[in-house]
C-alpha cells in the first residue's frame, strides 16, 4: 500500500469518527423537537437536490394541454373561506365565482391535486406540472352546501380546516358551520375530500398580532404561566384532533393556523399531537425545501380575485414576484369565547 493511499484512508476514517461524534453530541444535547426539525430540513434538501438532478425543476415551454408550465416540482396551495350566493365582500365569494375560478385555472393548465397527493409530494413523491391544492378555512356550512358539490361535479378533491368547537349545538357563531353529520356524509361519499384541524376554540383575535392560540391569557389580573399556556393549547389541539378522528377516514395530520399566526411553541405542541404539515396565510408556492410547519398559501377567497386575477397571483408566486395582498376580511369579528381575558404574546 502506498503512503498516499494509507494517508487517504486514515483521514477518511478520522473524518467518519468525527461525524459520528457530532451526531451523538446532537442527539444528547439538542431538544427532541429541534433535532426533528433539523432532520426534516436535511431530508427536504436531499429531496430538492434529487429532483434538481432529475430535471424536475426545469420548466418546459408547454404542458400536455398546450398551456405553459409555470412551475414544476411545486404546489400552489389555494385558500378560500366562505361562499354565499347573495353576499360579497371581505373573504366571501359567490359559488359562481368559485366555480369560474376553478374552470379558468384548469383551462390555463393548473392541475388540481388531493391532500393525499400533497402528502406523498412532501415525502418525496411527484406531482403534475402546475399542481394546486384547494383549501377552505373555518368549516362553514357553505363548504358542504356549495363548495363540495362544485368540487364533486368536477371530480376534484380538497381539504376544509374545521373549528370543531363551532360544530357544537351551543356555539355562538355568526355564520352556520358544518355539522358532524354533514362531514361524515362527505367523507363517506367522496374520499378526495378531507377535514383537518383549525383549533377547537382558539380562533379569536387578541390583538393584530396574537390570537387565542399564540397568546398568554390574563384573567382577573393573573397571567397564565408557561406551563398553563402549553397545557391549554395542548388540550385544545387534542379536542380538535380527537373530534375529527371520529369523522375523517384519513390521518389527522394537517393544520391551518388561525389568521396565519404561530410560534415555535405552537409548532412543538402541534407536532406532539401528530401534525406534520401546517399552513400559514403567507403567499407563495410550496417546494421541496419549504418548512412543512409553515407552508404558504395563495388567497383566492376575495371578490377582487377574479379568475384571471387568481391565475396571475399564481404566476407571480411562481416567478417569486412581489404579491399584492388582498385586504383583510371584513366579516364580523368572531366572538371571544373567554370574555374578560387579556393576553400577552406567547
């Protein structure tokens, strides 16, 4: 064996032992959720590199239907809230506008996928060019009454993020919400439709930057401790997940943050409850390197979002161009269930 070859093998073995030592130290010193997030990040980087080597990020001139390929190996997650045939404004659109948006996007080459296909994509699978996922927030009855028939007629899937506390008979709500029976009917007749968590009773604003999920509450002059805060949001998440497990034939593993607000503590609690994917309201596309617990969405649920405008918003996101945000909803403010509380940032 030559001296150079012997040196090379020696250095290789030494480097390997160093890597092993670093790994053992990380396992010992880092909190479990931090190590989990680091592992997920490097896994995403590996997937992105693999797709890049295979040319999956390359954009061709046209798709199989003659429309341009805007993006490849990514997903545009689209967001709506409420449909109403006679009311428009804030985040309310008519069923006709929603249907027209879907039809226009399909004609322009957007390919809609299900949440199950999205899960597979997040685990290294492929999706069609110009892939898009349809999501609705809050669990209004209008999803069952209007959106679901529109999706079913077009053989499209989607996911509705439900505030489970609003399904209770004594819930004080301004807009009717889906009942457990309606959800069970959808799940039974159409496996492409899913319901997922949107908290049980924490979807209310404390101030512009905090809500019931992200803020420490104060009652009678006493601020809840960190342990009390974590226990409160943990129990709320458990109630929401347990309620939906009885109604959903799919895994309960996806979450939409109310108002798009979240903190590292919230992420940790959700992960401990089995949540693997979570969506914000920040615009953009989901790619292989996107943080699975802070994924962006594009708002389609505004009267200003004509079919053409929504398509242009997707194009801007695909080109990483600045996004003109749709004004915040002007629906009546959700009543604060725990009146008398104030809050501090979590």
